[in-house]
């Protein structure tokens, strides 16, 4: 997760994709697991057009073997493929909403306390079968443990039982940034509700593709999956600083 600031009249693009700029000039963008060693931002304002290049640190990712997962969630039978497709469309629609909210500027806290049992980016092997990397932060806790909003936002999706993710909740933090909470046993908020950081929003469960109770917290900037642990490290609660790029506002 990268937060920057430009003149409110400026336009910003990343790899040709427009980046939403707030009325105060703040913007947010995300870099995923396979981000290149360098990115280029284009800023257009009354001074003209400039290209700004930034180096991107590269990471090594773990390999995690998970056994005992229901085989039907590792290799889904043909009769559930349509269900999976429909559920993915719901998720894509929720994450695709680009609101003018800027809740991310006030920083993030952990949604609950507990041992970390899974990290972002690790290659996963389920029951001996290689599958997509893990894109969340897994926090182990007993079923029923309260999950609290890591930052303010508006609820964009509530689903009691998705095939892979079980109880699923998506929270919009603004300008394309969202949090997703999965494997929930209960969801305590409704779609459209506004929540504050620290509000109880759900309870831990073991629904969907899970071997035991835990919270899988994921973060996205639009369709880019980002690391919640890095967000916690660099944007703790109360953080509101960002470098100025170009004109003063």
C-alpha cells in the first residue's frame, strides 16, 4: 500500500491506469506479490506532465503445506463451478467500487489478537496439490472470537457461505482500497453499514476451505492483492503523512 499526495487538480496514472485523487490531493495505490522492480507514476498538473520512477523491494515467499482440507475444496466437482463463478462476480463487484472515502488515511489496527498461522504471498500446497498463493494474513483464534474493523469503512459485501471462503465480509476503506474477512462463523453488520475502526463486525469461524478456526484478512487495491501485515507496519492507527509529489496544494 502506497499513499501519496499531489495538487488536488492533478491527475495520476500507474502503468496507464488512472489513480483516484481526493479533493485534498491524497491518493492510494497497491503493489502485489509479483510487482516489478520499478514502477512509474505519471503526474499531470498545471506545471505539465512528469514521470516519477520508484524502486520496489523484491521479496522471497514461503511454501506452506496444508493437509486435511476437504478434498472438494481443493479440486471442486464440476457441479459447483457455476456457484464459484457467481460468488467471484459478487466479490469482484464489491471490490470494484471506487468511492471517495479516505478512511485509509487514519491508519490500521489488527482486527483481533492471536498467533499468525499464515502469511501473505506464500505458495500453498493443499493435500499435496499446488494451488494459488495465499494472499491474506491468517490469525488463529477460537470460533466466536470477535473480529473488529481495522479501519473505518462501509460494508460492501456480506455473504454467509461462499464455497471457498465461507462467511465473507468486504469493507471499503476508500479510493479502491478494501479489506476482506473470510471463514467467518457470523457476520454482525449489514451491507451498506458504515463502521468505525474497532467496531465489532464479525466472529471467527472455520467455514469454507479451512482446517480450523481462524481469521483470514485480505486487502486489495482494486484487483491488486496487497499484504495486510505491511499495511499494519507502515500505516498504524493515527498515521496521516504522505509525501508531496509536485505542486503544493
